[in-house]
C-alpha cells in the first residue's frame, strides 16, 4: 500500500485484532453508583467509519475538502471523523469553548467547503452568521435538520459488505486543521500533515512503550485518535470533554476503578481535583502505570499527592509541546522531585525534560521580529534564557490562511520549517529543556525586563496555602509595576501574614523587593481547552480595575 492516511492504522488493527475494543463511551444508563460503558471493537469502528465515508462521498464531500467538524463526542463522533479521514478530506477541529465570536472568525478564515455540525451550529449559520459560512456547499446535520437543507449524519450512514477504499494521500498533504486554543492571542489553524500525524504516533509509542491492547482513560476528545492509531482501547469517562474543570472526581475514579486502565491522560485541573478527592476518601488507582497531563506545568505538591494515589509506583509524566508541534520533551515525577524542583522553587523555571524522539530544539535571542532563515549562529549557549525554537517531523510547517502569523512564527531551514514556540526557556548542560513563561507575558519595568513570568511564579507557588500565582505587568511598557495575583487553596484565606511570607520567599531571587503589590484573587480565568492555562490578559484587566 502506497501513500498515507490517518485511517490506515484503524484498518490495520481491524484486520489483525478485529475483536479488540477500540472505544468505550459512557452509556445512556450511566450513573455514578452504577457506571456503564458502550463499547465498539476495531472491526465495528472500521465498518461504521466506512459507512459514513460512503455517505459523505454521496453527499458531495471530496478528497482535500476542508470539512468543519463540530459534533458532540460519542461513538458515532469517532466513526464519522474516521470517515472523513478515509475520504482524504480535511477535518477542521475547533474548541467551541473559545466563544462564538472567535469561533465564527476561525470558520470564516478557514473557508470550509463541507460542514458536519450540530443543529445549533446550522441554525446559527443560516440566521446570524451567513458570512462566516459563505464557502459551505455540503451541509450535514448531526441531529434534527430543520429548514436549512442538506442531509443528516444519520442519513449519511451507508453500510455495505465491501470495505471502503481509503484515499491515498501524500506525506505532505493536510490530515487535519487543528486550531490553537487562542489562550495567548487569536486562535490559528495548524496544518497537521499526514507525515506529522504519523510521527506523533510513533514518538508517543517510543516514549511510553505504548502497545496494542493497553487501555487509556482519555479526557481529550481529539487525543482518542492517537489511542486508536496505537491499537489501544480509549475509554472516555463521564464528563464534558470541552470543560475539564467540571469533571467530577467520582466519575474519573469510577472509570479508573471499574475499567482498570494502564494509562490515564487528562488536563492538570482534572488530576488536581481528583487527587484532592482521592486523598479525602482514601481512593487509589493501582492499575495505572502511566499517567500524563498536558496544557500547563503542575506544582511539586501535585506530583507528591499523585504518588499517594498511584499505588502501583507509576509516575506523572508531563510531555511538553503545543498544537503546532508535539511531543517535544518529557519528564516524570521521579526526576522532577529528585533533581529539578529545587531550581524551580528558586525561580529558574520548570524543567520539561529531555527531547522526545525526533524532536529538535534550540534556544535563540528574545525578540518579536521575523527571522528570514535559520542559522546555527542564532542558537544560544546552555543555561542562557531565550525563545524556544522546535523542529522535527512532529512539527507543523504552517498556519493555514495566516501569512502574517507564519512570518513571525516560522523559520525556513532548507527543506524544513522550524517553529518559534513563543515560549521563554533554556537548555541545560544535560540537554534538558526548561520552560520559564510565554514571550508575550514578559514584563518591562524601569529596572529591566522580567522575561519568565512562570519562573517567577514558581517561587511563590511554594507557599503551602497558595494554589497558584500570576505575575502581571501593570502600567505602560518600560514603566510597568510587578503585580503578583494570588489564588489561595480551598479553605485558606488571604491575610497580611501570607503576603509577608511570600515576600520572604523572594529573598535571594531575581525578584527580591521588586514585587509592587500582592493581590488576592477569587479564581483565575483559564483557557477553554485545558481549564489550566491562566488567561493573563483577563487578569491584567482585573488588576487595572483594582486601582479604581
């Protein structure tokens, strides 16, 4: 078989392990006291995605068509998504949580030819957002179709005895367009190429020794695709996958303790809430051998708490990357607590580990200007703070329909394209990568620029009563005041003693005596995708309001 297609792995597993379970999804009768899941085997998922591929083709979807995919996660969600892959069409995946205005702007910029979406999306399309959907020619409704024409997802399901012929794509063809969360600016559509997707699957396989037959509690809807490609069983817990902060620890525990997965993957906020509940109730997860979290750095105390919950002796792994390129680096509890956290507590940033298979990383000088081409002369020595640049087959070469963003974020390097992460960090003498904060969040004071907001926060997050902190620059650039917003742990209150203790923690660090104000905050605003990244732009507005 020549050519590439994300769906090839599904077909292979369906052929070699047809009766192995590919997906488990909470059933309609699910309750916390009596949790239950519906299951599809690899053979069933392959047949169902074939049925949708036929129907989509009959409806007019063609290879290469940008296909907006806004469907509520379910077993049919994955069958339909793999049906789009099998056609060689390009699903456009966005986070509904980014808000209606941003969502419509992304759709208008992407110009999808086909729309597979919920009834509500189509209702918006024909009433208040015709311009955003002006390019749409093929209309498929997941749910009840009212007055807008097209067909339905149910009608597109066309079973047949013969397997659907999977489209053959070139390695450089788009497999999907996946939008960033927009947590630090406008959301951008990342070109996920066929070869990029294959490289990501292979890197994850090597990093964690993933094997067919393993089970993964999966709290990211899109990441279940990786599970299927790896031949694993992806188990979706009872939760709103678009709002991880609302996941009930009882339901996460019910999934882990009834299904006994080897692997568990969720946002930091899920593990934070679940670990607290587990320690209160004495609940443990002995089956889990590999627990992963992405989206934001996690504190040392969460590593320690999870060691009490993961009684099988497993670690918490925190792979580093982004929608534009992942995985890039990885590190686990043992190395963090045993070697790197002492530096984090002194303001040196968070170690995100050694490079993942296939990843290439350099650190360059910090500036906002485009870079016309790569030269190794741009690379800074070890332990020098700068901007992180990544490369490798698992890195996207472009944002779709965003030439200005590409000029700023991409660096041509012969036959490949490097990506500027917009993250500040260092490479240490052992080749480990350290994350210190976002370049956009640097604070420019009269005494100089503070580049690593996250590194500074690591100092203050050591206070036992503090949940997390956020360094904000208040005022005009060049004369900004350093303000530290503080979110307390549940049941803990802010008082003058806490502020005094925080000032003491800064002694001997680069920000000793430089924090102008400490402001308690009831609960930081966070990103839509992970509910874990702090929305500092929103916090800056809140800080400004405190002056009034």
